[in-house]
């Protein structure tokens, strides 16, 4: 199921673009992982792992409106991409943020 990809806000989009423009090898590597993940999500919005509703952080509901779903895509052993899937007649995936595994564990209380 093909879908369109959006970023939750301009700040997230700019952070994504800055990774690709960075001179740091680790930033460019993360940008490549994100590019590959975004391509896969565009092909199938449901390719990630659905986060149980009760685990969706309250700050996501506060900052981005009530979310009906949240998906996690494992970029690598150390990085996670979080997105939500919605529909406006067509399926869309909205990139919320990416974080390292340690931050992910803290955010979700693991």
C-alpha cells in the first residue's frame, strides 16, 4: 500500500535535511538509514511495529493532537524512527521523530 510521507512539523523536516548536509560521517550514515526507512514506509506504511496505544507518550498527544496509532521502525540496532499513519482519502505517514535506542527506552519507560 503506497503512501505519501510528511514530517510532523518544519523543525523535524529541517533536522532531517541537516543530517544529509552534515560533514559528520555518523550524521550522513543516519541520513542514509532514514532515507531507506522512508522509502520502505512509502511503499508500505505498516512495515514498522505498531506501538500499543497505552504506550503512546502523552507528550505526543499534547504536541501533535490525539494520535490513533504510533509505529516504530528500527533503523539499526541503535536508532528508532517513530511515525503515525493517517488517511485523507489516501494513506499518509507522518514522521514524528527519530532517536537512539537509549532515548527510546527512556521515552517509553522500558
